[in-house]
C-alpha cells in the first residue's frame, strides 16, 4: 500500500490534532501540487543482494536502480562535493519546489530519475544516452563546465545534480525528478520518495514495446517496487553507453 505524506482531517473529527505548521505546509502543499510524493521505503541492495551502504559507493560512478516503478530507471551518484539543500526550482506549470539536498556525511550522495524531461530518453539494457558525466570529462552539452553534470546525449540537455537536477542547457524545459534518499544508522541507503516534475506516467505510456521486451508487459513494468531495489553500475546495466 502506498504511504501517504499528508493528513486527511474529517469534518466530524472532534479531537484537536496538534501538528507543526511547517509539516502541514510542506507535505500538504507538495502532495496537492504533485511535486513531492512518498512511496514505500525501499532498501537499495548491491548486485549480490546485500544492503547498499554509502561507504560502498565509488565517487562519481553511475549507479542504476529502478524506482518507484519496476521499469522506471534512476541514477545514484556520490558527487565530488556537497549538494546543498534549498535550491528553488520551478516546473513547467510554474509550480515551485525546493531541493532537499544530498545525503551522507558530506551531503554528496544524490539520486535522480534517469528519464530526460525533454523526450523521455533513459538508460536501457541495450544502450544508454543518459548518464552523469564525471568532473574533468568534456561534454558537448555543457561547455561552461567540465563534467559534473547529467547529460542526455539524444538532444544534449544538461542538468546540475548539486542544484536539484536543474536544467542548464538544451531543449529540456524543466529539471530532473529528485529521488529522495535516507541513510539509516547502519549506513544503509533507502529510497523513500520523488520530488519535482513527474514524468513517470508519460514514460509508462510511451514504451510499450520496450516493456514487453524487458518486463514481459506493461502491467509488470508499471508495478511499484516493493521492499528492495537492486543497484548496479551503468556500465553493467547498459551494453552500449553513448556520451557526447
């Protein structure tokens, strides 16, 4: 069952419920406007099925996992520096939202939906035109910086992960969807929600043939992930990686 991040108050409720005003504002506004949605808390696991810990991550490696649906790919990265919370972003419909920042001791671990908001380009087992480009690596999409960005090589849109997945160049008109992470007391990483423009519905409508190839059918592809999600490097997920 999907976890809800908001309160429903009945008009017939007699008891007064005391809730912090900030909690009401953040959760109700986000849920009403569709820019933040909680899901079942999902444990991320390594390729051997063991809990994935932040200490296991290699800096600036692309790690792929599927969330919140069985067929919706995400990329997790330990950046080369802090991703500070608080960046204000705006969706195409004008709705504003605020980046929740990175997690981990250095606030440098982030995850984003790996579905480009332009034309839904995404990593596939056969090939990938979407990835994080490490610092020091040149890319045609964003010549103002050397790496440190997400790039869609299909049409050369670029997004900055330290700023909430903000779109900085290319035909995309809005940023990436942040996958909200938590790290528990045992250093295990969990995925708990999604913040920002929601492209999952459009994506699940657009790739029927692909879902049949990799997941047997659309019904299996659109199922919500339950309990855990396997994490692999992009080079082990896609046979052919294209980066321009």
